[in-house]
C-alpha cells in the first residue's frame, strides 16, 4: 500500500470492505475480472498485515472481523453424494477456495501478528459478552460468531478444516474468557454426533485441538474435565466411522490417563463396554488403544482391570479374524506389558490358558499358531508349576 502513513488506515479499511463482496464460484466463468481483483486485493491484505508494523489500530478490528465473517460464515452445501462415505469417497472441495484460502491466511496472520492486542478484544470478550449475541464492535467473537465458526468444521473440504483447526486453537490460546464456552460447544457437537447424527466431518480436527487443551489442564483435574472423558470421549468409540478419528481420540484418552492415573479403571471398563461385536477392523483399533493405555498404566491400576481386560483379550486371541488374533498376541512383544503380566501371572495365566491351548491345536492359520506357541512358552517360563497345573486341568476337563 504505497500511500502516506496517515492514509494507510483508511485505505486498509477500504480494501477490507471491498473484500466483503461475495462471488458465485458455482459458475466458473461468471465475473472472472471481479474474482481476480478480489483475489489480488486479499493477497495485498495478507502481505500488508504480515510485513507492516503498527497496522492493527483499534478502528480496524471490527472491519477485519466483518470481512472475515462475510467470507467464511455461510451455510455449508449438502453433500453432492447423499450416500457420502468419508472412508471411501473423495470429499467435495470448496468451489470458492481461491478466495477462502486467502481469507483464512489473513485471519491467521491477524491472530498471530505481534501487533495483535488481546486487551482490545478483552474490552468486550468476557463471560457476559460470550453469552450475548451483539453487533460487531472491537474484536467481536460473540457466541453466534463462535458457533458459526464451529459449524464450519463440518465442511467436507479437508483444507478448510485444517485452517479452522489452527484458527480455533489460536482463539482458545488468546482469549481465556472464551475457553469454557469453546469446550462446552465442542462437547455439544460430539454429543449430537454420537447420539443423533453420526455425521460430522470435523471430529478428528476438534479432537486434535482437544489433545493440546487436555495437555494443558492443571492438576488436580476438575470434575467437569473427568465428566467430559467419561460421558463424551468414551462414547465416541461406539460410532461406526471410528477409523476417521480414532488416532486423535486415543491420544486424548491417554493424555487424560497421564494426567490422572485413577481414571484408568473408568476408561478400560468403558472401552470393554463399547467393545465391537461384529467389526474386526474396530476391534483391531480398540486393541491398539488398549496397548497405548497399558504403556502408561501404573501397576496398582493394572491390578484393578486385569481380570475383565484379559477375559476380553482371550476372546480376541480366539477370534476367527486373523488380524484381531494377531493384534492381541502382539501384546506379548511389549516389555512393559510382559512385566505386568509376570507380576500377576497367577491371575492372568488361568484366564488366558484355555484359549491359547485350544488355538495351538485347532487354529487354521499357522502364523497365529506360531505366535500362540511363543506365548505358551513365555507362560511356562514365568511359572512352570502353574503352567503344568493348568495343562493337567485343561486335559482333564476335555476328557469329561
């Protein structure tokens, strides 16, 4: 913006207002000149806010938010494919991305600018403000604006969700007064997803933000945070499309357990309650998460869950699905889990032995049989006396 510094603020505001005009990208040939002018202006704005010092004067805050809102806040179109399966189908990409990308880029540069002053925002962003729907003034992230922002996480376009993830994280970091509100709204999105719709494209991204938020929770954990784990995060395991966000969900769960080991029993019993009955792919995911939990479990907590957990592992080892059985048997390759088993072999061996012995004689897959032989050999080395008793008892039971 090659104008005298006294005129820069006025020109900045004029260009922001110019970029509030929306264009129809559903018609690729409509108003090409106007689209290109707006794209060039948005690029200018990004460069100006990145390179300039002292450009974020108080009067420009509401103008920036008006421009961002005019471009971002929109009703997302219904999926072009009513039977859209996010695991199988390619997403519908946002037609207006040439403009949207630059608006998101500008928004991030605004939030990350060294000139950005949360104190200006804090004049109006407090608990009272968050609960009201007011007109734009200063940096207006009212409840309506934040809800509109969170709704955008349902965009099918992964590029948009990736930008939103960073934007929401920055807002959460800069505005302490909005944190509880943001957590509550994410909580509501998840509950609606689990119990009503089973459809929301941005679950993985929201969980990724939560992973960082949980990591920053102070100790001792508040009751509301523990409730969130038990009432919201655990039920997310029962949704059909778990594979789309399971890695982020497991990370959040493990973060909680590293903060407070006493939550372990709740979590493991919750996972056992939601254990998949008919989907082998989900069982493999559950087993992976159980191993992550066992990697951080304290011995005193392990004792509380070993019996129900190993009854489920015995079922998994016996599964006709090769991948489920194999994933369960891989637990015996984990040194820490092995040390926990060794300390409690008198409980675990009697639970596991019948399934292992039967598989060693009957299973159709030789890889599984070989893995089972290794486990039996390990058990024999752990406690040969108990192993002999279990063998004799099993054979006697079979002969009845």
